[in-house]
């Protein structure tokens, strides 16, 4: 357990919010600050797939993989889940709300982004969960995921051990965080290689 230090497996619930690199988007747009790379380092698909997430699980468990419309449409989200040893089963969507309760309309070339999808996957016999396929949550800073999601998931999995990969240093009650501020030196060093290796 080096890459994921200081996490202590096994976990039954893994949430992951990878720094997806939208490879078909023009590099110019990413560089001028419209893309995620203006906020944090990105990882190419192969680098995300290579993460030894399977080491974090025991025999059974859930993966909640935060993804994007394009990663769902191209199958990249499914590829990552399978590479990590999970089977994609269903999805849920976060309806992004403003503080006044309206749906927040974001950017997008073909579809304007008003939600974020989560690919829900299982490993082994994970059992029933009853997570809502759609939920509201306050949209805040770029990429920041809503507290409502973590609270719902924790309430539905009492007693489970949970971790939050690519937490960006955000502390979530009931989840051990890793990634961003929590990332170890190995992960940080890999970022440079990953960006340089990008198409
Ligand atoms: C989509 S953001 C996560 C946002 C976070 N879940 C939240 O709710 O605020 C992806 C995160 O991955 C981190 N990251 C990028 N490359 C990484 C790497 N190689 N290892 C660990 N973390 C990395 C970024 O710093 C960023 O915080």
C-alpha cells in the first residue's frame, strides 16, 4: 500500500473522482483556463486505469465513480471501473443546484452541463443499497462534489469502511480521503509523466 498511503484497507465503499482528461477537447481551450487543468493536474486514461484500486477492497464492495457525460458516452468510465476490478451496474446523477435552488447551467459544446453522472459499480456480492438515481446538491467551486452525496451514501452504508479517492483535500465525514492535498509523493511525481505522455 504505497500509492494510496495513508489509507488503510480493506474498504467496502470506494468513491473516486478522477482528474479526467478530455482528450478530444482542444488543448487551447484547456490552456486558457476553461478546462479542469486550470485547477489541478489531469491524468490520462491509462494512468487512471493503472491505479491499484483493487488493493483497497476486500471480496465485496461498491464503487461510486464520479464521471462526466463524455466519459460515460465514450465508455471510458466503464473501462476504468473494469480495470479496477468492478462491474458497472447502474448510474445516479447529481442535479447541480445554485444557492437559490435553480439548476446551474454550465458549459458544453453539444450539451450544456447541468448534472454530473456517477457510475455505480460492484465487486463480489455487494447486496442492496437503494441509492437514489437522481439527487439535488449545491454546486460550488470547480469540480467540488456536493456534501449531500456523501451524507446520503454514509447513511445508506452504516458501519461500512469508506474512502474518497481524489478528494482534493476535502474532509468528508465517514470517509478516509486520498488525492490532491492527500496524495503521496509518488502520485504527485506521476502527474508530470502523465501530462507529458498525453496525446
Ligand atoms: C475532480 S478533482 C476532485 C474534486 C474533489 N473530489 C472535491 O469534491 O472537491 C480531482 C483531484 O485529483 C487530484 N489529482 C490530480 N492528479 C492526481 C494524482 N496523480 N494523484 C492524486 N491526486 C491527483 C487533483 O489535485 C484534484 O484535487
